[in-house]
């Protein structure tokens, strides 16, 4: 026997469906509102590599004491290294450091600093530690004056370039020794003697030191690459 569904039953079912759908929609919207937002991750651009900063170079300490000078009577004579003494060069006599060693000499009275190359032996007077050429002494303001000495040997320079081939060893315009990236300095002239470089350098120029031949060093005037 077939049962007939009454109109009231159909209406009840329809109302139930509408109410159920409305309740579920509201519940879903509330749940979605309470869900934590998903963070949007933006990949950061890789930072550009920074160029290595100049690194300080430690020079070999040489005993401090008094500097003196020698000039005209010795001009043109053979030095202990075999070279002719030139009173107008940036050279010096030291008792024991190897010939070709670069001395950083600072006058303790006026603060002036110069570089000189050891080419001779002396001085042989007590408490004097270095005999400067006439020109170097005038530049430094020395008669018989208290000085501070630091040494850079050819052996140290060769060792530096053997371990850091992409860097250069240089003296800043203030004559502080530093290791720098080779691309940061532009040489201004071909390699020359220390005297030639010291005579022609500008106040803002660097001095690059490189290994030379027969235990001697080479020098170049240089400036910052972006200058």
C-alpha cells in the first residue's frame, strides 16, 4: 500500500534543510575568521659580499733609541752593502738588520714618520740605533733625536704574498702598514726604488711594497681605486 507524504511533512523537511544550511554556513565563517593568517614569506635578496677591510700588518720591533745622520764626508763612498752612499736618498745604516729591510722611523719629538731602506752598517755610538741619510734626517727633523723603529724585511714581504696572493701589502698615507684587496688600489707608476717613491708621492697616496730581485723590494705609488 503506498503511503502519501503530507504537505506539512514536506514543509517541515524543507525548513530543517534551510536552518541546517544556514547554521553550518555561519559556523564555517566564524571558524575561518578565527584561523591564524598564513604568513607570506618573502625571500630576502642575498647581501652583496663586502670587500675585505684593510687589515693591520705587524712590523718587526727594532730596539728604540737615538737616531743620528751622516752626510757629505761619506757621499759617494761604498757602503757595507756594496752600494754607493747617496746622502740625498732615503736610506739608513743599522747594526744588524738585513740589507734591504725597510725601517719605519718615527721622531718621538715631533711625531713625523718616514720610511728608509737599510743599506749600511752603523751607528757605532752607544744609545744610537740608526744613522739616517742627510735627506731622511732633514725630512724627519732629526739631529740626534729619540726615535721609534719598526722593521719590514724582504722575507716578511715574500711570506705575505705567498699566503695572500690576492692582496697587497701597503703603507697608508700616514705610513701605517696594511693588507688590502688588490682591486682597491691603482698603481700610478711603474715599480721604483723607495727613494723615488718617497720623493714623488702625494700626501694622500699609498706605497705598495712587493718582492723584488736579489733580496730587494719594489715600491709603487698608488691611490684608492675609487678616488
